[in-house]
C-alpha cells in the first residue's frame, strides 16, 4: 500500500484551496488512488456543491472501482441538497476509504464511516487527523454551537 499521509496531504491541499468559498459547508478535499496513482481528485466547489467526493469520483470514472479514497472529512451520510457522499463512494466500488477526521455534525458523526464499513469497504480513520482538524476548525465550531 502507498503512503496514506502523502495522498491525504494532497487532499488537504485541495480543500485548503477552496477555503472560504464553500459557504456553510466545509472545504473538503478528496483523492482517489488506484495502483499508487491518483486517478481522480476534487474539492468541495464554490457555494458548497458539489462535494469533494462527487468531483473526485467523476474525474476517476470507472477507475474508482477497487481504488482507495482519501477524504479530509468523514463522508456525509444524510440527504440534504445532495445525496450522501458515503453512498457515492459505495456505488463507485472503492475498496478502502481513508478518513482524516470524523464529522461532528450529528447528522453524520460516524454514520458515514459505518455505511462504508457495512458495504464492505475497509475504513481507516485518523490519517493526518491533526492537520484536518485544524483545516476544518471553523466548520467544527459552527456545528458545535
């Protein structure tokens, strides 16, 4: 397996590039990796939609099947203005999902990770957790108010 920190830092950089542009949503980054190569990447877009996972999966296309996903924040698990990103990762057939930090939003909080695990995806939480918590600090403060 490749160096998870390397790919998560790329995802963090993608999210950081969108900081302040995603409205009430966090500036998440996502990287899809297959056979050690990036096949898709994305960040939450201006105004908060589409989400990072959706963008990265669209770029990766069919190469997402059996790939690893690196996401700076736990994929959402609820229906809002978009379908759950956890479902998009499941439908795309990713094999593993590396999550930097759990989403404290009560609509998500471990539910995204649980959905992925229930679908047979190997989930690993905590890769670059400190950096991701700092990157998403403003979002966390809003959610916890």
